[in-house]
C-alpha cells in the first residue's frame, strides 16, 4: 500500500527524529533483560498459577518459607473485613503453613491448599485475562464443601484478578488483586536477606514483568504519555503504517466478516473500521436502533449501536456490543437489560444508565494475548473457529434473548 504523506505529517516525523533523545527516558525498560519477557510467558495464566503455587508452598526450594503466602493471605483477609469469612487475621497468624499441601488444578481450582492439622482449606481462582464462566465460583465452592464441610473445616475462597474484580459467588469469595501479590513478594525479598541470588533474580524479574504487563508501571505510563503528547501526530502515523502481525490479523477478520456478511445477516462497511478496532452490525441490531442522519455523534456514521472487536497487542480480544447513541430509548432499555442479566451478557455494568461507549455484551475470547502476537498463518484456524462460533452461536443467542425481553 502506497502512503501519500501530508506536509504536516512529514514535518511531524522530522521533528520527532530530531528529538529522538527523548527516547532515552525509556532506556531502563527497553534495555531490561527479563526472563519472562524473553520467553513470552507473562500473559499465560497457567504460568502465573504455577509460580504462585510454588511461592505459596512454604516447603518449596525457594527457601522463603511462608513469608509470601502468609503476607498474601493476611493482606487479602484485611482487604475483605466487611465479609463474613471463616478466618480472621489472628487465625492466619496461628496457621502453620508448613502443614499445608498445595495442589494445582484440584477439581479444576487453580490453586488449592489444605491442612488437615488446622482443618483449613484455601481455594484460589486466578483470572488475569479469562472471565469467569457462569456460576464457576459457586460450582467450585460446592465441590470443596462436599468433601470438606463447613462444620468440620474452615474454608477460605480467594478470587484473584488484575484489579480485584468480584466473583459471581461474591458472598463467599474474597477479592484479591495483583498489587497484593507484588507487595507480598517484595516484602518477602526484603525480609529474607539470605535469599539466593537465583531466586532473587527470578522474583525481581517476575515483579517487573507484572508491573509492566499485568498492571501499569506508573512511571512508564507517565513518560510514554509525555512523549506521546509531544509527538502525537508522528507516533500515530508510525503506529498506523508500521508492518506488524496486528494489521494482518485485522485484515483477515475484516475479510472474513465481509465474505460472510450475507450468510450471517451482517452489515459491514470498511469505513467504520481501523486496524485496532473492527466494527459491524447485524440486521436485527439495525432494526431496533436504526441509523439516523446525524453523523456527528459516536462513530461518525449515524449508528447508535455496533459490535466491536478490539485488537490490541497488549490485551486479549473479544467481541463487544457498544452503545453510542445514549439518547436512544432502546439503547437505554438495552443497557438496563444487560445490567439486570450481567451473567448472560457476560459483562457487569455499574452505572445507573448508559453512557457513550457503554458495553452491554462481551463474547467469549476470540484471541488470547499471546495469539495476537503470532503470525496470521499460525492462527487462521483459530480465528475461523472463534468467528464461526460468534456468528452462529453467541450473537444469535444474545439477539434472541434481547428480542424476547426488550419490550420492543
């Protein structure tokens, strides 16, 4: 594709090149050697659960004893004092974590810990990018209590996510987030002055990788923001036309939708799309929220409700139904319907009424973060399978539910 550069774009690029020293501020992140970055394992939940199970086992070869697990459990209990839980901080203080057996994927629970000595179990469900399937945490709690009943055991349930989201079985599952993990690990490193150099490097690499990829390193965010603000036009231009896998994936998905529009009753226009976000509607969606002549709001196309598939290299990809025209009565009703049926719509709406860009539906994952980093040839079959499921199962099921319950 031949790109014709406008004069102001050319000037912006030249100015950016002359100010290239500004990138020196990023050197400590760019030049950092990190095992988890090299092996591209940062975004795999399985790896995180394995690391945490290792750290939470006080008998493991990290020689940190119970410093990580004790700090983590104490912080979680303190964060959830408003809940009626079976363990308080004094109980945690009295626990001998050497008596716990730590299991991975016991009854599908990510991390399960049990001490017969203390008659105590700890269940940890780890969600970084994946979302909880319907009643998943309730099912897990029932499995635990069927074998370890509450009248004999103290059962603790922890729902660990990036930002402390609630489990569907929220009355029983305590919220926990990855900043707590970072605090517990750093506390253990500082406490154990005789920690081996190998373990220290692993933990420091892990914490650094968490800050950069799972959470947001505030200093890095600030510096990137300053650079972007100063050279926005040049950086947007570079990002838009850089050769990358994301462009190929985006093009492949757009071609799939375009070629199957008639088959799945879709409306798709190239002008509504860009590399990082693919948008389309269905005939049904257009029938309940018709296009209007005012192109000044939303996506600049007169449409008040559209499906979106965001594609970002630092996140997983799913399909969302998004409201643009909040003045439309049907959009407000749809938002209320989504809020009242958040499990079915797979998304939790917290505002009392719809706002522009409110998401009212989220599909299952189309591409995991690590898959977005693969070449298109390696993931074509995955994309085909996921999009077929989206268009043949998820969207028809969603729209049938809306049709039956929206009071059109």
